[in-house]
């Protein structure tokens, strides 16, 4: 990554990770759309397989969370992708920004965008995800709505931008960070 000395260098240091994260989110959106729209849904329709056949119930407080088998692989795979991208770029900021955007629904936006579809009014499958589900409280809705997803995505974009744009900082583990001079020995 370029140094942040000049304004052009500062933008490059911000713009390159953004491009990488957007490309990764689009890749995940395409992958999710291919698996769900070209494999799961056609199989369910052709062989009259109930949708529940593709789901697994995970215990949680209150009631079980029904999740597709595919998402048991997809979600950890997305996390690993952003961690590896951050490691490859030697940028914890890129990893954090990618993970924040992934968690706040940007992959879901990419899923619909690559299919040239608008968001459905209700996205109940996002209800258990804390980074998006808080919008149900704010909007006083029973389930996550398209407005709620857009709100969570907006907050996620802000947090990711903060992670990428913050000036570099160092963590000092030894107090003030000042070097201590060796003590003189008394005779």
C-alpha cells in the first residue's frame, strides 16, 4: 500500500483496500446467487423438495434458528476470505473493514445487485444476525426490512471507512513509551 504522505498517497492507501473489499463482496454475492438461484431453488422446484430439506436448525435463545446448509459453509468462508485478504495485504484495516461490511449486510446487497433485483420488503433470514437485527428495534419491525438492511449497511460503511481512514497509531505496552535511561550504580 502506498504511504499516506501526500493527499494522493492517502487516497491510494484508502482506495486500494476499498476496491479489494468491494471485489470480494461482489465475488461473495455472485457465489451466493449461483448456489441459491442456480442450484438450490431449481433442485427444490424440479424434484419438489421442500425448502426445509436444505435447512438445519441451530439452537439459540428463544427458538431455533433455521439456516441453510450452504450458509454453514458460506459465512465462515466469507470471514476467512476477509482475514486472508487482510493478511495478504498486510493490513488489519482491510480485514476489519471487510468483516464489518460482510456482517452488516453488504454481501446481501451484492447478492441482489448481481441479479439486478431490488431487495424484498422483508428479509426474515437476517433476524438472528446482531449487526443487522438491531434495526428491528429502531424501526419497530417484527423482521429485518429492506430499510433496516440499508440502515445497517450505511452504519457498516461508516465503520469500515473509519477503520480504513483512521491515522496510524501505535500501541505502547510499556507506559508512556519513553525510553528509560540505565540507572547509575551507587558506590
